[in-house]
């Protein structure tokens, strides 16, 4: 492949990647509001995607793990932090406090990455149901209907032994 053909291929790929943006009505792109794309025919509490208009302030929050919930449990054990649901609630409360210090809230979260360690009580598989039981207390509720785009994945371990949940987020503040 020549350099000219390679450059043309790159241009075509770039145009194809931007086609959805180019096809979007100009009024929607210029509205200045964060727009969340619902998953069609689903009430699952995440967005399929989120449009963030230019000019928003963006906060990238590092991964957060739960605080110890049982100081009497052996150090580094899952019992010291609680089950996946307990840890999820604790992490989201911690994130909410961090956001509040920046004059943001969980309603401003547009992207979330969730890392779940396999639970020994679940044959080493991540406890997604436990995660969702905690998560759904904060997102897609009557009080806080905004849903972030989100990925959830199982990992081998986290930096804090015993922690089953780590969450990192991206939040935005429109002007």
C-alpha cells in the first residue's frame, strides 16, 4: 500500500467514524446540554451513550475503593470491606462526597468504569447482581434519573487486598 492510499484509507475511516456526529441535527449539537442516549426498549440503569457539549468542565476521578467496614475482621480480607453490594454503596457514597467537594453530584457522572474482583462465595465470579443492587440505589432512580454510560468488568485483584469493587468516573459541569 502506498503512502497516498494509506492516507486516503485513514481519511475514509475518519469520515466514517464521524458520520454519526455529522448526521446529528445541528440544533442538538449546539443545545449546550448533556444528552443521554437511552438503550432502546430497556429500563436498565445505564445510558447507551452520552453527548457532552463543547465547553463543559470535565472531571476525571481516579478509581475509588471502599473504606473498611469491619475493623475487627482480618486485615486484607473481604470481611473487612463487606460483600459486593456493601462495597458498591460505600464506594458510590465516597465518590458522591468527592464530587460534592467540587460542586458536582452523581447526576453529573457521564462515564463510569467498574472493576469487580471475583467473589470467593460466587465460585470466583464477579457478583454483578450485588453490584447492581448497590448501583441502582444511586442511578436511574426517581430522585436521580441520570444514567451514565458504563463498563463493568471482572479483574484478578485490586490494590487493596479484600476490596471487591473499584469505580472510576468522568463527570461534567455544563456552563
